[in-house]
């Protein structure tokens, strides 16, 4: 950026430090919640913690101090685990916040540099251009074709034109640049900005829960209600049998604890936060948590062309001069007509260029060898980029009142308002076809004459002379073909939506291997279609050219209406509405405008589209692992509930086989298992070879729910069989309890291993790399062995040491009650070989 044109050196380092010490940082400070207090408030509302407190209190009242102390210790441990998990989630989200913090450009020490928005100080010279979010309040020092959208402050959606000489020469934090470029002297930062002063209303805004989160919370609430009802029933049954209120209450609370699946919301929060953190480490910033759960189900990816599929390194490559009817290489200027064409194209650009094509034109003009006239002319009027197709016009004048009126834009726009005969139009059309077929980005250039200062209302009212065409080479990114193949392999359709012309887009699409590169539609054609016609067309069309914001938005909504989960990739201002409307809006981190980044839910920090393939894989992995964790929770809760309830309801010889201390121990095992082991599971083989899950599918389909229920009932059958076997062999209550408990622990370990995949065998999943599996299972085995064979512990838990045969039988029944599912998986693999699976749900 040629800073010397601004005649502004900006602040130096010492002035920046002094301003920051005097005025502070550019941060909006609102009411801050204490994170620890927030976490503790959440804990107090947890049903499991409430039950533990009540039960512990009853034990102390009834004189069972040891049990009371144990449960009090369990409260501390459960609270500690919850706070730890909450801290992990918060820390992950904090780091994401740091990564997603907006950046801006300032002039300091005579150079333009990128800084984080919070580093702006009063007195800074802030440079903003089309698509930028204005990061502080200030006064305009210099501007070109500058307009601002101030709807966040005024509610008015139309942009407002501003410049240094106008009465309204102020810009405000939170507004966005609709067009042009400006340099702004910062006058207010942080809470002193206009947005900061009215921003208290932001404190009351709460983040919306995602559909999956609502579904999970609804399930937990139902289980809480069920637990309350069963608690009352069991309390009544026990009281009728024993007549002891407190003892009956403890036994009823035992069952209530066993019913509550409090691990599910913890697992959901942990998976989403850590999933977002894992994506961040891959160079992908997730701004909205719901994106993590949606990523893996994307079925269509719509992408802009320039800067997304192509490198956005605009090089002036070819020239077509109408007078000579020749296409020449831009670096081999044949004569004066070509130099004149470049000169006119440069004057049609901004005086201080920020668009890659305009930068290329200014550079080409400087290399023509002619005398540089730019310092002698001043812009007296401009018509910003507008129209469909778009064009722009600039008017310059020097001290001798010599005037230059130059325009550039889409060839169709200039052809329509120039004095051209049919032969000339045919020549131009032929040149456009040749240039576009080679993948060049083509602009038309024209000039006009106008006397006086009563300029027409629109640029189309000027009469132009068509000068020629300038063609820019914007090659595809090197890895883009492999990226497309990654999407296709995952069953994801790819569509290009661009403002460029059809010929250029088709040429690039063919070069990169886009499926259906020969099937396209233009914006005007699209807008004429009815909703139903577009719904049919949008499925089969791969290229949408000459698109404008309304047309892009219409495509996204049509795909959503066809039940697709749509990802939209874009980097420009005109991509904003479509990014916002898509299920997954994806912006470029380096070349993306701030408007695009604000509208998006996900940002690719390095503009590397291959990371999006990794993001889809990560999304599928997170979703699948969360399902495994919740299915595990459902399956293991069933035997705990029924093993407590059935002996009591059927008046078996030992009706109260488990007490609260046993339930709490099992809960402490299950929490880490689902939240740590399953979250850390690698992606299963062939996950990216399966099609996306359909939008209509719920979190669990009926087959998956039946699987979890069946697993739970089979484990229940195993524990109750163990109970009856022990009783039949003459075991007392302690021995029976120990064998049933050991059987349940063995079943839990087996379930953890078996449910690592609902398709692949245990032999295969044991090879998966997850260091937490042996660690967590090893800890479980060591603690269980301690409970059984360390006398003080076994006495406290009411256990009795098992001999070798008893231990073997208990473990065997526990394992067998789960390992039968390996046969079901084997049958599934026979029925649905991986190569023939047509629905990703079939392998889950």
C-alpha cells in the first residue's frame, strides 16, 4: 500500500504507548460474571449433587457417620470433576475467542501494519476499506468512494456516503464499510465509543441453545421427572416393608441416583468445546458452537471462485484493443493503443487501489514507460461500482481543467452504453470468448466526455467510447483439485457461485475437475425462476455465474428447502447474506472481509480450503463419538436402575443390594469413561467415504435406541443372573453384592470397549490409538481390586473378597452380557459391507 499518498506517518511507538497509558485499550467492558461463582451456581442446580447432599445429611442424622463422610467426600469429588470439565470447556472457548478477535490496519511509523482491534489507541490512523468493520470512532482524514452501513446504530439499512470535507465526516465503532477506502483519525475507543455507550443492552443477550442441546436437555429433564416418580414409589414400598422413614428414604434416594443421567449434558458441553478447540489447532476458528455438531452433516458446499478456488493474485495478462482487433500479452506492449488502454483502465480505478485488479492496473501503468500523470490530476466525481452487471466510473481533472472520464466493469455493462455497431460487438464477443475460455477474468474499459459540473445521476447516462478489454490471470490454488475430490469422496456436492462471467468460470471449473462444470446458470436467468423451478434447477446446476447478493441468497434458501445442509464459502461483502443464511457460513481468515467474517460461523485462518475437508472429518468424528458416549450412558444406566429396583419390587431375599455409596462409585467410573475416553476416540475407518447424514434424522434413530436398550437389558440379565447364581450357591448378602458389583464393573469395561464402534469388531477397535483407554480402565481395575481385597475398604462397602472361581464367574458373566453384541456387529458387516453402505447411519 503506497502510504506516501496519504501524507500521513501515523503514530510512532512511543506515542502509541503514551496513548494507551492515558486512554486504555480498545475493549468494551461490560458487567463481568465471576466464572467460579457461575460454575458453583450451576453445580447447586445439579440434581445428582442435591441427592448426594440430602443422602449425606440423612446418614449423619441416623448415626451412620462413615457413610455420611464418604458421601460428603463424593460431593467434593463430583464437584471437582464438574468444575474441571467446566474449566476445560471455558479455557478452550477463551482460546477460540482470542483467535477470532478481529484485526485492522493502521498507519504507524510511516507503514501500514495489521494489529488486533483491541490494540488501537486514540490518535491512531485507521485504514478501512470495503468489507471492513470499523473498530473505533473517528474522523475521516482521506477517502475514496467511501460509504458506511450504520444500521447497527441507526437501524437504517442503506449505506451513507462520507468524506473528509462533508459535514458528516465521522465514523463509528461497529459499523461496516460498504464501499471504498478511508483513513480515519481515532477519537474514541472502548466504552467511550457511541456503541460502547449504548452497549449495556448486550449484557442481556443470551446465547441460543442448539437443537441438539435442547433435545439432550429435554431427555435429561424427562429422566429427572421419572426419577422423582420412581423415588416416591420406592420410598413408599420400603416404608411399608420396614416402617423406618429414614432408612426407606436412603434406599429410595439410591434408586433416584441410579436413574439420573447427569453425565449427558457434561459430555455434550465437553465434546462441543474440545471439538472447537481441536478445530482451532487445525487453523479453523469456530465462532458458533452449533457449527461443530453440523459440520459433519454438510451435504452441499457452495463456494465463491475468486480468492477461494483461485489464488486472488490478479496479474494483468492480456489486452484487447478494439481499434486493432488484436489480443496481445500485457507484458509485451505492442504500441500506443495498448498503453492507452492500460492508462484508461488505471484512471477507472481508485486513486489509492486496494482491489487486487486495481493494484495490478496501477502497477502495469507504472511500467508503460509513459510520464506518470497521477500526481497532476484530482478526482472531482465518482460513480461507485453498481448495476447488474456492475461497472464504475471516475472523473479526474488537472490544473488546466483537462478532464479524464474513465470506466471499467463487466463487458456486458460497457457494451450496453457504448456507441458500437454490430461488427464491433461481434469482435468484442469473439475476444471475450477467447479470453474467458482460457480462464481469464475479463473487464471492459471505456471513456467518455462531459462538459460542466452538473453530472448525470447515474453513470449509464454518460455516452462511452469502448476502448477494449483487460484480462487478468487468477490461477486456481494448487491443491484445489484434491480438495474437491475429498468432498466428492465424502458424498458432498460442490457448487460455484460467483460474480464472474460464465465462460471464465466454466474454464476454471473444468481445469480443477468440478463435477458438472458444463452445467451453469446466470443471475438474471435465476431470478426469473419460480421457487419450485429453482428448487429443481439448483440440484442439477454446478455453476452459478454473474451472481449478486440476492441471487446468492436465493440459491442457499433453495438448497435448504430441498433438505440439504448447506455450507457457504465466501470472502467478500456481497457474500455476507448467503454466509449468514447457510447452515455453515465459512469465511477466509486472511483475504476475507470483516463483513464476511462477522456473517460466518467458521473462519479458515490460512485461507486453505483443504482444512475444510479436515473440518468435515472432525465434525463427523465429534458427532459419532458423542453418540457413542450417550448410547453408552443409556446402556449402562439401565442395569444400574433395574438391579436396584427389581430385587426390591419382587421382594427377593436381598432386596437392597446396592446403597448410595455403590451408585456413587459407579457414577464416578461412568463420568470419565464417556467424557474422556469417547471424546478422545479417533475417527473410524471409512468415515469420510460415507455420505452425510440426512437433515431429517434425529440424534438417535429407532434402531440405535433399540440397540442401547437391548445392551442395557442384556447387562441387566447378566447382573440378575449373577445375583440368582450367588443366592442359589448359598452366598450371604455381602458375597452376593460383591459378585453382582464385580459383574457390573466387568460389563462396564466390556461395554466401553465394544461400543467404540457399532460396526467394526473389538479386534479392530483395540488397534485404535487412544491412550486414555488403558489408563482409565487400568485405574478402574486397580480401584475395584482395592475395594474387594483391602479389608477396611471392603468392609465399608459391604463387600467380601472373592476367590478365584467366584471372580472368574463374575467377570465371565459380565463380559458375556456385552460381548454378544460382537455377533450383531459381525452380522451387520456381512449385510452392509463398507463399500456398499449408502447411509452413514448403517455403520453406527
